[in-house]
C-alpha cells in the first residue's frame, strides 16, 4: 500500500495557530531512538527533502497564507536554509559607495532563541517557557521547520490592521491576482506531483474575514483542477475577538460582516468541498464566540489563541488518525463517502481532552462509571445528541493492557456484558451501541496518546498525572502524552446549527448589508446565499432520510 499523501493548506492567522500546534504535536511525538514502533504513517502529511547542502529534511507538505506582519521572527522562506547574509558584513567587489537601509527587526523570544541555538531540538522539551505572556503570533511557538515554499504572505493587507481584510469578496478578488492564481496554484501542483499515491487535501481556514473568500476560491480551483480528489475543509472561528465587550447586542459592523462571511463561506464549502467541519471552542460562534466550552481538568484562557487553538489542534490530530495509520486501508476518500449520504456535507466535531481515566482503573471500569456524554461538541451552536447519528470516534492513549482485570482478579467484572469484549475497540463499540440509538458508529484505537510536550500549553490541572491519567496526588513531572477521545458526527443537530446561523443573518441591518455589498457582492447574491443556507437545513431533517 502506498503512502497516500495529503497536501495541507492553511488560510488565516487563527488557522495558522491551530496548524502550528498540529505540526508541533506530530513532531514532538516522533520517536527518534529507533526502538519505538509508530502506528501512524507520518509520510501522509510530511515529506522528505534535501537542503542545498544535501542535508535530509522532513517537513510538512504544507502551504500557509497570512497577512503582512504576521510572521514575527520567522522568515517568509522558512527556517530550513541558511539565513540571508547581513549586508553590513558582506564582502563585495564594488568600488562604489553602498547604502544600506535597515528596518526594525523582531527579537526572538526565549523559546525560539534556544531552539535556534541548540544542536538537539528535543532538549527543549525539558525546559519551561512563559508562552502565555510571550506568544504574540503563531511563529512564536513554532517547533516544526518549514519548506521554503510553505509560507505565503499577503502583502496587500497588514496583520496589524487586519480589519481592512474583513469581507468575503476581498478574498475572492485577491485570489484572482497573479500571486495566487498562478504562483500559489503552481506550488499546489508542485506538491501534488511529488506524491506517489496522492489522496486529497486538508484545508484549515479562517471563516469570519477575508480569508473565507480567498480559501473558498482556492477550494473551487482545486475542485476543478483535481476533480477526483477529496477536499476536507475545517472552517474555524476564533475563540475571542478583541472587540468582544462581554455583552449581547444587536448585530452591527463588523459583527454583521462576520456573519455574512460565515454564510458565504458555508455556502461555498457546501458547493465545492467534499466535507467540511466547523470548529470553535466557543459555544455560540456566530456574532461572538461568547461562552467558552469547559473541559474537565483543563483551565484555559479562551482569550489566548495559543490556548484555544491547542485544543482544536489536538482534536484535529486525533480524528484524522484513521486515514493516517500504517495498517489501516481507510482513506480520506472513504471518510468523505461515509459522511456525504443524502447530500450532507457538514459534519460536527467533538473531543474529550483529556480522556479521564483514573490511574488505578481499567477501561471497563472507566466506562461503567462514566456519566454524561463521552465528548463535548467543538462545533458552534451544535448540541450533539445520542440518537440517529452517523459518527466516527478515535481514542488514543489507552493501551490494550488497560482493557480489564485479569480473570483471577475481576470478581464483579465478569458479570458485566462488556467483560466479553477482547479489545479496546470492541469495548468502546459495545458502549456506544448501548448508549446511542439508531446510530451507526465506528471506532479507531491508537495506543499512544497525543503529545503535549513543550511548546503545548501547560493548562492541565495537577490531578492529571505524568502518564496522563487522573491521580490522587499532584504530579511532579511534566506531561508528555495524554489520552484523548475525538469524534466526527452527522445528524439533525447539524441542521439546527445551520438554522441558527441563518437566524443571525435575518437580524442584520439593511445598512450593514449595503456596506457588505460595496466590497464587491451584489445585493441579490447576498439574498440568494441566505436562501440557500435555509435550504441546506432541510438535508438534516430526520424525515429527509
């Protein structure tokens, strides 16, 4: 079986926060001692290459886009190759006077400085850094190294004035420029042509600003150019906006623009992507994210992109594992086929981080004592129920040795129906069949947990032991891996989510709609988009099936 490569794209600042954590999670979880046998085929998302000096590299098969001023200390050419020569120290044969112009340079934070200097990057895991106060942009905590073609900067708009890039039509117009229509599409083609058994695209995109239009145009291009390849899209909504005053108010500019961007984004993704999964750590993610989703044993600051994006990245890394396994024939195409019955393309996501199992417990006892839903929804305005669902769960961090007690020690366990299950996978499937009704579930299990080594946020409370399990005594060592359960779901709850977005569009004032149309969209197009959004909800009614 071939590698089944995937090309990943990231559009927007919050998407790049998520992406940075995602690539960090994978690389910090790599085994380098030669004794670890990974269940994951990292070649699906990473590519091997050579520097100009012949040094072997292993980098994400990734293209990312962000605004001017968003890179911090990271060069647009990445950090793989030698830095550019300082003009003030360069030797020249010129006899004429040379004028050197300098600009303000960003100063590396402690993490990036030590990562740059160390000969063994994994030594960084043993150190502590104040990321909460020092992370300003996503490159501030970037552990992975990028290929020179990876980073693409929109020079027409500035990150410090991101409100200027606030409308869907601005993004679609930007796509038509030479830089994107030719240069960016050529970079996509270069990655695809390097693949031996290319299976499709992962696309993470900011859905509330101009990147919604830029990414939607790119997805339409990919659909036309690579028509038989699946496109799995993740429209993301930030966990916090700087203009959030913490009070409910009538929609107004720029809140109304965010809602309209979301409407146009969802409409475009429904037409051109294979499947799309909205993600947010806020429970009400249209006008404002509002109330943050709470997770047991986690204390995170939803106002910090560094925190909230880590949760979404851990979930993304987990529920994508099924088509990234060495021994699994399941593909991205299979996932899209499973979730797109009856014209349904929208999928909800959920996560349990960490998966709370006591240190002295086994899996059967953990499930027997579990109260409430296994996971929490990370799709805004979407309450995932227990009836009439199509769902896929991925559990990691619970090895088969934790399944149940030995026969001589089980006593009460042997009278439980689940005791006859012989694997983690089988037992979780049995649990789901008992607690979800008229529901088709599938389960994937990976023995190793998700990596939460530096530079992942240290937002787990002390009851999470060094092994990721819940302990009675505070942990004394840093966490390395933790158990996690993540799910993808399709059901009538999706219709409720889309209907709630449509309801927000009806609250938008005519003045704001008029302002939005001035960015390059006709009034009739806006009206038609809102109508199609309402029509989409019908696909998720139970009687539609």
